C-alpha cells in the first residue's frame, strides 16, 4: 500500500505516549479518521486500549532500546533447555544472571521515562520486571513486548517453561569405584552396558555445564553492554546539554556583536554628519570673517571721509 494505514499509524503514535495522554490523543485520531470519511478506521482506533504504566515502560524499551531488548529475550531458548535438564546448580546460576539483566533493563526504562519528564514508582518498576520475566518464558508475551504496543501488565513467578511430564531429576553423582590393578598378562575387562551409559551421561552433563557457562557469559556480556549503553547515553545527554548551553551563549554573544556593530555604524554616521556640519560651520565662519573685514574697511573709509569733510567746512 502506498498510503499509510491510519490504524497502524495511530497505534504507532499512541503507544509511544504516556498513558495519561493516551485517551485525548486517541480521540483526536478518531476525529481525524471521521473527518477523512474512514469510519472503519475510526472504530478500530477507538478500540485501541490505553497501556498500563508498566506496559508503557516496556514499549519505551521496544522503541528506544530494541537491540538490548532482543538480547535479553534471545536467551529464552537457552533458559528453556536449562530448565528441562533440571540441573539445579545451572538453574540457580542462570536465575541470578537473569534477574540482574532484567533489573538493568527496568532501570533503563525508568531513566527513559525520566528523560520524558515522568517519574516511575518502585511498584511500577516491579511490574515492568514482571513483564520482562514473562516475556522470557512466553513467546506470545515476547512478541507483544517486541511490538512496542503492549497494553497489559503480565507476570510470571517461575523460572522458566513447564517441565516435561516425563522429565526426571538428574540423580546425584556417585563416586566411581576404583578398579583393582590388573596383573601382568590379565585380560582387560570388557566394557559392559552400564559403563557405556555412564560415559554417555557424563558427556551430557559436561555439555549441559558448557552450555550453562556460555549462557552465563552471554548474560554477563549483555549486562555489561546495557551498563555501557546507559553510561554512554548519560554522557550523550550531558554533552547535548552542554552543547545546547554553548549554543545559547553563542547566540547571546552574536546578538551582542550585532548590537555593537549597529551602534558602531550609528556612531560612524553621526561622526560623518558632525564632520560635515563642522566643515559647513568653518565655511560660514570664513565667509563671516571676510564680511566683517569688509565692513570694518568700509567703516574706516566712512569715518575718514567724514573727518575730511568736517575740516573742509571750517
């Protein structure tokens, strides 16, 4: 389809919103679909359910931390195999590692919510951990979490999937009897069926332990990657804030430079006008000085002439 499905577009937008904003935004999408004449889409959008707080946090992880979430959910198959093997030591070790990674993901979701201006209570964080635990053992829940459109809070109290009905616990290992030394010339004993079974069981046990070690190492790497990603994100946020501060300071300085440049240009204009006025005043002063000298000369001539006339009359 060349045209975006309005229901899919609405769901994608709505499930990224905090639950408190969901209903208002959903009503706006419904109204827009009705205005477009798409009543089917309007009804479908109107049926979209508001997510719980914990489901919204899971949606944040699916949208902003998809790679880390896939890494967590990717260990589900290995956990299932360890559960079915009923290896108590491996189960305890894997359970501890799993809880650490789930807790790290929950803390990351809480930090993502805080970046959006929303605080998360301890109870909500516990609910999110329950969702992640359930996703590890229920493929349906895992698919919902990966979709980024989870609406409900789910939980799981066990370690992993149900045990197979015919599975039996692995019996405790018994110390092997030391075979008596053979006298020279004695024939080597033929291996019996029990010895072959013991060897097969030993290989299976060694394989289970190897897999358990690999799972623990993978979970440890994932936890370290989560911590490194969180630290890098925090550093990025700090650097972005510092960059924003520097940009604001630069803008203020640039505005100040513009103001000073404008003031300097005004001052230069005023200086040019004052210089022109000075030159005009100097010209007028020179003209008035010449006029004053001419008037003084004329006055002197007039006085001399008057004196001469007065003498002649006598």
